[in-house]
C-alpha cells in the first residue's frame, strides 16, 4: 500500500533506479522458453534491484507477457470459467484486500462496473502463489491476488473497441477505488486488464518471481514476448503496486518535469474530445491516476493516447521527442512533426530508458540525452534481447547476427504481426508524413520576429505618410532601438524601491549581465539569514530554493551538449492532442521566454486570426493587508477565467501602472496563483501567461516564473535600470547592446538551472515547479503553489503583504527623508545591510584567537557565532535539545575529546589550496581521527605510504567527479569514504 503524506515525507518526491529488459520473438512465435528467458533476464538484473533489511523482500520485480490462451483454457474449467475465442475476453490481474469482507466488497464493485459497461464477467480465479518463498515484509504487505475474466458484450465490436471498453471499466474502478480509500484504506489495484497482455509483479526479488507466481512454471504458459523489470527504490517505500511493469511500460529513469506534465494533462482533460471514446470520455478522466509514481503516470498518458488511436511509436515521439531544433541534418518533415507536436504537448523530460508494448509490438527508446543505457542483440532464429546491460541472457555467439545499442532519442520497433524489426528512420518517416505537418506549421505558426516587423511597420506608417523620405527598414528599426528614451521610466529610483532594488542588485547582478552577457561569478556559501528569518523585507523569490539532479539523475552539460537544449516557447491555446488539425499549429513562436518591451508591444497589438490578448493589472490597494491581497488575487483569477471564456489565449499580467495608490502584487504570486487556478478550472491549456513586471531581474527570478507557469517575461524595470546606468556613464555600452547582453545572460542562466536538474527543454521546465519553498505556510502553498514542498511552514499572505507595504513606504518617503536605494549587503557585508554570521567582528575574533593561540579568545569567537540562536540566522539556530527523561549512564557516554572523530575538512583539491596546505590538513585529521577530503583533483599515490614518524598524508575521503583525472582503482581502495560529485 502506498505511504500517505506525513511530516516531512510526501510520496510525490519518490524516485527509483532500475534494471529493465525484454526478449521477443520477431515472428510472434509463442513458447514457454520465452517466459523462461524472461525470468533469466530478470534474475540476472538482480544487482540492479534493491532489498531492505529483510533480505527476502525486494523493492519490486515483475514481468509483462502475452495472455497465455492455451494455459488459461487448461486451468479455467477448474473454476467453471468458459472462455470464448482469443480476443473476445480480457484478463485482469487484480490486487485485493486480504480481509475477506473487504475483498468481497471490491469484487462486487468490479462485477457491477463490468455489467454497467455491457461486458460479461466470466468468472474469478485465485492466482496460485507460494507465500513461503517471500520475506516477512512482503508477506505483511501482500495483497490477495486474483484474476478476473471478462467477456466481450454483444454490442461491443472486437479488437480495439473491446480494449477501450476494458480501459473504461478500469478507469471507472480507479475512481471508485479513490472513493473507497477515503473511508477504507484497503483499496484494490489492477496490475493489468487487457485482451492481449498480463502483468505478474510484486514486492519481490527477481529470483522469487516464478517461485512465488506458480503460473509461470507451467509449461503451457507461453508468450512471444516478455518484458521484465527489477526495481531499486533510491528514496521510496517499496510496495506491491509500485513494482513494474505497468500496463504498457517498463522504465529505468526519472521524469524530472512530472509536476508540469501532470498539471498539463489535468488541464487538457477538460476539453479533450475523441471520437474513439465518444460519450465514454468523461468516464476515463482524469487520465492520470494521482496515486501513481512518475513511471505510472507516464504509463497512464501513453495508454490513453494509444487507445485514442495513435500508434505506440507516435505516442513515444510526442512524449519523449529527440532533440530536433538544432539538428541540421534532420529531415524537414520530421522536424515539422516535432515542431507541431511541441505546441500540443511538453516533453516528459528526464533520464530514461523506456520499452512498452501493446502485446503485438514492442517499442524501445532513450531520452534525448541517452542518459540511461540499453543494449540489444538480434539472433539468427528470430529473437531480440534488450536490456540495461549486455550479457543478461547467455547466448551462443554463433546465434548472434547483430549487436547494437539504443542511441539518444532513437527508437527500436519489433512488430510481431509483420514479423520484422522496423528501423528508427522507417518508423519516423511514416509517422512524420501521416499529416502535412510542414504545411500546417508554415501556414499557421508565427515567428515573433514577424510580429515585431509588423509592429514597427504599423508604428511608422503615420510618419511615413507625413514625410516623403522613406528610410530603409533596417536603418529605421536600428534608429528606433537606439533611441535614448526607449526604455525610460519617470522617477526611476521610486520605482526601483517599489520593486526592492538595491545598489547591490544593480552593481553585482544587472550591470555584469548587461556588460558581459553572463552572470557574475561569486564565491560559494551563504552566511546571511534565509528569507523567513531575515529582518529585511524580502522578495517572494527568496523564499524558494532550486532543486538539482542527484546521483541516479545526472545533470546535463548545457555548454558541451547544447544540441539537446531547446529554449523555444509558444504563445496561444493548445489544440486537441487526440485529433490533429492544421489550426492547432496556430502559435506565436518565441526564441526564449525573455521579451523586450518592443516584442511585448508587438504581441499586445497582434491582430492575426486566432490570437486575442488582454492586459490584466496585478495591482491592489496600497497599504492593504493579507486579506486585501487575497481579494486582489481572487479578482485576478476571476477576470482571467472570464477572459479565457471569451476566447482570450494570451493573458498579459502587468504591474506597469503601480503607483503610490496601487501596490504591485508580487509577480511570482500572481503568475503561480493564476497558473494553479487555471489548472483547477481546466482552462490552463486554453491560454498562455505573459508577465510584464518591474520586479524580476535575476536569473533565479526568471527560472521561478517559468517554473510556475509563465510562458514569457518582460522585465521592463531591468531594462530601464540598464538605460539609466548608461545615461549616467556607469556602463560603457549602447542601450541595445547592453540589453541584448542582459537577455543573453538571462537565457543562459535559465538553461543552466534547468540543466542542473537534467532537463533539456524550457517548455518542459515551464510549470514543472522544480523548487522547494523554505519558510512559506501551507495556506499559501496549497492555493498558490500547489504541490510544492514546504517542509517547515512559514509566512502567509499577511506577511507577504507587509513586505510589499514596507517597500512601498520606502519608495514614497518624502524627499528630505529619502536616502536613496538601500545598499543591500546580501553578497557582501555592509553596516546597514543584511546580517552575516561572518562579519568583521567575528572574523577579527577568529584571527585574533588563532594568531595569539589564546583558547579564551577562541571561546569568545565561538560565543559570537552561537549568537545565531538569538539573531535567527539559521534554522538550526532555532532548535533546542530536549532532555532525555531517563539519564544515560556515564559509562555509555563517549569522552568529550571523541567529538574530533566527527570532524571533516572541506572538499578542496590540492590545486586550490596548495600541496603543503592539503597535506597538512590530512596529517592533522589523521592524528585526530577525523577525515580530510581529497577534493576532485585526485591524490598523489606517494601519500598512501606512512611517513617515517608514523603520520599519514592520505585523505580518508576521496571524491569522484565525472570526467575528472586522478580516479584509479588504487585511489578508490584507499578510501574510507567515497563522494560522487555530479
């Protein structure tokens, strides 16, 4: 049973890493040997699976097979089940409660649902299992496993129509399961329900599969294919239903953009129409089961799109597209297919090796970066064996006719009905030419540059009519861009204060970006308070921290792997993902999410058919409290929904009109709050959100805004600030060059952030919410930042409104009391700036104590640092020790000097601090019994030998960094602790 959210734990944040494999007879020949080979592959992937303290309980193992018709015809008569011809019945593998009364209740619910959909319950069969072969934990959590046989009703056509009927039944039952679980946690689960496939899986080790599921030992149990999966739960709670395979899918990897994908599919559900399902469409919604893992949700979407009429391969190309935008050799038809579908659906991005089947064909593919391995062989007797690694099934080399591996974004298709392997090129050519995608894109998609040219032409038309002179378009455009007042804002300092600008923001953030086209580089570490503990008013962005890729989920090198990066965004309403048509390509294509003022003006003035924009002010009464802010947000959401109902497909949120009487709503609150509202209202796919705000200026701000739903951002105040700095000769650049540099820095910064999470496309990052809130209360999170982790709680709307009010009061002080912009003091200590734990006083105390060797002075320094408890600088400073009710015997307590064994030095390479300093630290730590760290530069093997006086220069902790020098087997065996750097 899936763990429920409690304390710091939430099932949403679970991930796993696994081993996958399959064996298939190309010609569709069914044998029991294929089942046995599948079991061998699974057993040989045991090292990729996980086990807990109970060694006989696995993290999960399973097999997906074709329905063994001959086997079921042999065993079903024993249960008085008479099967019709193959294809006219389906089999459901069902996990039921162990308690007989609850189980009977669930079975009756299933029987009723089958009858309601006009199908026939042929009977139930208890799935034979040997419980003695599994571990204690697996036994305690084991469901009752049964098979339900469902016959095709008279009014249902054979083939895919019957498959859809079974799908409708299962989706209805999933909703009833959720209803049941609200009052009774003993819910039921369908591992599979199909006319062609069946899934055997559980909380097992790979070697236990056929020992536990006795069906798999029967020689009459045959199949032409077997997909297997060995699960390793990196940070999850294993469970029977979370084992793979799912109904179509085996998956090794992680979906990093999951929250955005879920929200998008949920929003689309409101308007998806499909001839295939007709009146049953409402029964299968929501498409995604919220109780599933990332793999399960991917499987939900794949299943729906496939049953709606798309092929498995086409669905995979939509959900996991290869990198196409910078692929110069790609066929134009294929590129148009990807372009068209990128307007309909965001990629499910993340490292992944995937294989899926509908029981007739198998498709295997890798993510666009190829960050999960998959190797395969083809044998002369017509078998294909694919797995996470080579050698999982012993095969005589004389049988092998080819060996290969899947490549990034490439696809392998084995069609058992056609009896052949279909190449990547053939698959994609057929799919890319199924509709005139190239024509649709050419006739309907509008590049932003075209809109800008139209806007310039229309703006200059009156002047051209009045003058006989007609300057060249390029020269006129350049002159307009270079105009000194293009970005000018009156009372700029007042506006800067209103949005929380400081001298430090301008000097250390904005000017370096505008000057160099890159973010400024600073030192690591932050000794200032987190936002919720600061006594200075904070922007809402400061309450969020970026998440990053971890060991099973590698980051991307966005510089060397630029070909896989896609920055393009689209404005407009999404079409129907089920039934493609030309007008679904009607979008404005943006080269990146960062807009200039002129570009936003061109979008506002767009008169093209199919586009309608509206400007919604994000303002509220100055001096208002949390309730006033909440009402303003409610009004914004209501106005946006009304506009969308009238056909508006570009919502522009603007705070340009903020003044002494109207405060700006924090831009992140406005964007995310509206995004979440539109998702809940089922309108999100019908419109784009564009932000025109004076608040954002840092890369972190832009990443948050995109991550919480914005398609594009015009940071007009940053542009005005750049122009002001140039006017005052503090920046030696032309206005246009400086702003181009600033945008380039912002774009590269956004890409750097999403690539740290292993994401390649900004479109995937949009709405993915890959952040954690630090210091925001549940009331704000649940309504405006839904599903964001906020583990310690914190501020609400009253505090957010108070910080806005403080900025407004500072902005509109009288001239004689207005001291100008605040210094800031976040990146560097300033007397009137942000508090720093390491300030001149504490640094002096440390230096004085060390230079004089005076322990009393060191204690004084320690007391100064410990004042963080009073200054509320860190979370740990808020914690207190709770005395034990029962005193611990003094004989069980380590002596105070043993604390030094816990000491570890920083992970700095010898190249960064010098060989002498590095070796001195190692000797000191080894004498104390602590641990020094090599850093990522390797270690001289001579240091493995002890010195004549018995000292050792060897570092106990050794780092391994991808692609770095110095990592050898000798280096690793001399480590007491290994750190892997990503």
